[in-house]
């Protein structure tokens, strides 16, 4: 007789797979954990595969052969992604979040564990086939969503800093032109943080001119690392021309000064799902 | 006949609970999702409750009554917590991570999605009964573990900055004395980030003198917010006296210059599970 019932094996398996997305687990791993036969475990996984797909909870891939096993990815369908981002866009639109200088208050959303988990899964879904070895972000506001994206991709997060800190050890510094202020800034990364020949996905919260993003691309050149893409939570509509290419954003932002609001309003934020997401989600 | 089998209902339920820890789900939520009767769903949850407990995957609490429901917490047993932190301590110990100035290279661990998920769950386990409304951290290195702790607690993360940024809006600034350098620094938090009367758990990566932590406590006073505790990944053994009280750390660090190593070594890092964890884990 089996030590655990199918419902118990399946529940625990999905929980463990979900805790470590995009990691290859061997079939034996679960067989040993439950003290069950490979045939039973394979059947469990067959049911789980159909189940996560029908509830849009991701995908389970079975890789056959000697180095085979099971991989779970919290891939979200583009329809569901678009629907979520549409809701988020509406909550960011309006006058209440517009700050002096045409900035948008997003600190709460960008540090919300559930929202960033969802955004990270949506962004990761678009990059599984590019096989990044790590996610790179620039401090500070993009760190949470970069972490959740890295988690969904099953890779480490690497954080570039404004200045090299004593507790990072020897570092590579580059200078870059900030898109918004036009001033020259420094970006720093510990030498031991990444290895030559690796592949990197850039993730950050906000893309305006693209100065910071271009800085990260240049920084990766110094490390001999290939950038497979750049992903952002929000991209401004203006300027249309960014300093980086191969970009995907979840939302676009325009501040409209012509929409009449209350006295003291600083403009009306128009936040929409990005063109990329809209096309992919249809 | 039921639309979904027990094994399917249980697997999806645990997955959804696990995605949103410490959130109250109503029983009806799952009954509607699966088109099943309350009696069946209650039985599912009874099995799940025993299951997550026996695999040390957390706890499921059922709250009865009109405003009742189900809450999942990824609480890790202290024995398992101690065992994990012992392994982590060993990997941080030695000469290879010691940097000039007696600092330890921890950027990789502190940005690793799996390690921070585990550390966040361990820290959260110690604070469920203090009911924080949010987790506060100071940029930059503590952000990932603060996010995973906040996720496990089911509360938002709030990030204090070194300077007030244009895109944060009006902010409260305080000055504090940095414990390590003795210099006066500024800490800033957007006025709309927290509300008076809330409760806050401070989470950060490193505690030495406690200057930054004390700064966060003072900052919360300005907002009329109660601090329920301060949690750190690593605490230095020296100085023994910190500027904050009510502290729990996962590990302690001492740099020993007397252990003989290779030429060029900057000291030997002795990292151990904290006294709190050792006592709780026995």
C-alpha cells in the first residue's frame, strides 16, 4: 500500500515545484520523498500537468531521458496577463498619483509582494525561451519586481549600485548619462557578481529616456555578458525613441495636462497596457 | 458528480493559498471555484491541514463563524529553520568572503530568490503573533529579504530611501548617526507610504552598531507608527550593545584575525546561527 494518497502526493508536489520555479526536479526526488513507484508518480504528474494548465497556474514540463525530470514554470497566459495589467493600469491612472515634475507615485505597487509576484511571473513568461543566467537591476525601486522575475525564471538576481560600497569588494564602475536629468552618473557592480559568457535579462521599474538601461547594457559589456532583453514595469510614451532596443514593458504612461481636474492637480496620468502586451494578449 | 476530484481541488487550493500567505480566504471562494459543496471542501482542508504540517510546509488555520475562512502561513519549524541557517552559516564562513574593512560579501545570498524566500519565511514565522501592518526596510541590500518576509506575512513592504526622490512626492526626512562610520546621514520616506496608528516590523540585512535601525525606529515615531520588532539576516558580535532593542537575527558574524590563512587573506569570518535561533530550534 502507498504511504501517501494521490491527493497528498499531488498537493505537496505542486507546492514544492511552485516554490522553486524553472528548476529541474528528478522523478526520483518525488518517488523517494513519498516512497512511491515511478509509475504512480508519473500518473500524478500527468494529472497535475493538465490541472495547472486548466486553472492557468503555469505549466509543468516533463523531460524524458537520463538527465530528465520535471520543471514547473508559473507562466501566465497572455489573456490573463493583459486582464491583470488592465486592472493595474486603471488603478494607476488619474490625478491622485501625479507628482511635481510629471512623475507618478508607484512606490506602493512596486513594493507590494502580491503585485510584484504577478508582474514578475508575467515578465518571466516572456523570457523563458531566452535562457538568462541572471536578472540584473539597478537599485532601488525595481528590486522587488526584479526579484520576483528572477524567482519565476529560477535564476539569481544581481543588483547594480550607484556607488561602489565597501561591502561589495572590488567593483567595475561605469559612467552613464541619466536620461531624465542629463547628468553623468556612476553605476557599480562587484567584480565577483557575474561571470564572463553569461546571459542577462535586465529588469527595472521605469523606462523614460533609457539612460540607466543603456548604462546597464554597457556595464554588461564590461563583464562580457550578453543581454537577452530589457523588461520594465512602466515605459513613458515620451520620448518615443529610447536609448535601448529589445524592450518589453507592461504599461505605458503619459501625463496629460489638458484633462481638466480639481484645483491643484498636477496633471492626469494615462496608464495603459503596453502595445506588446495588448498584441500578445489578443 | 463533482466537477473536480479531491486530488485536483486539494492541489489547486494549496497552490492558491501558498501564493497569498496569511490572507483570509472564505470557504465559499473555493466552493465556487470548484463548484463543490462546503462539506467536501471542508474535508479537503482537513486533509491539507495535516499534510502541510507533516511535511513542514507551513500551517493552515481554519477560522469558524460568519467572518471565517482559511489562512495559510508558510511557517517553518524552528528545527528546520536552524538546520537551514546552519548550512547557510557554514557557506558564509571562511576567508573567501572577507573584504577590506572587516566586511563580508553577502550580496549574492541576499539577492538569491530561493535563499531569501526561505529566510523571509523563517523571519515571518517569528512575527505572526505581533500583527505588523507592513514591513519597513532601508535601501538597498535588505530589500529582497524584506520583500519575502512581507510576502509571508501578507503585508506590504515599505522602503525608506537615503534621499527624498522626486517620484516619491512629499516626504518626511530624519537624520541619524551611522553606526559604522559615525557620520550623519539622512533617511527619507514618502508621506503617503504609511498611516498613523499602524504597526511595523523592521527587516534589514545587517546589524552592526544599530544606527540605521535606530533611524528607522525614529522615522516610525515621526509617522506615529509602533515598531513591533526588528529582524536582521546577520548581526555582528561586536559591538555587543546595539542602539536598538527587541532584535532577532538569523546569524551572528565575527571576523577572527588570529586564524591563520593563506597570504593575502583579510581575516576569517565566523558565521553562526544566532542565539535566538539556537535556543528556539532545540
